[in-house]
C-alpha cells in the first residue's frame, strides 16, 4: 500500500493554495457552470495544468464526514482529468443537498459541469484572441 500511495495523491501543484489564488478566480471568472447542488467557477491560467480549490461551507454540508467525502470524490475526479487546454484554476462551491448525493452521482454531475466549463472557457478564449 505504501509504495503505490504517493502516485495517487493530489499534489500541491494541482491545488489553489492561498487567498490570492481563490480571489483571482472569484473576482473575474472566465467561465462558470451552475448546477442545483454545486457551482464551478474557472479562470484560465498560464501554469500548464489545471488547479482545484474547494469551498464546502458547514452551512451547506453540516457533517464533517460528508464534507470530507465530497472533497475526496471531487479531488479524485479532478486528478483523473486529462491535462487539456485551456488550463484553468477551478473552484467548486458546494450548495445545499450535495451531501445527499452518492459518490457515483456526484462524479456524474462533476463530469457534466466540467464539460460545460470547458466549452465556455474555450469559447471565451477564442473570442479574446
């Protein structure tokens, strides 16, 4: 278990780490994908990879065990994404009811919203060129 574990970790290089990273996305998102249970905000970056930030408020997901499960599923989904263009900083905001979804449904919703985000981001970057 120990030898294969580091390869499956979610590295710091793929995370939004500080308030500046988050505020940059919140203040001027290039694309957004909204669902009843979550919101994805994204801003193109020049880092050569996607980066993820999570906002899961206690107000929306009461139990810590559920917040942690949502984080795990979201990170795993994000870790498996191909490193396709455009590279984006993405924030996932949890909404009420997200904790009631099972892992498979959460992954499915993330996949749908990711596709929306990529479509909008590509359209925005073509318009800006």
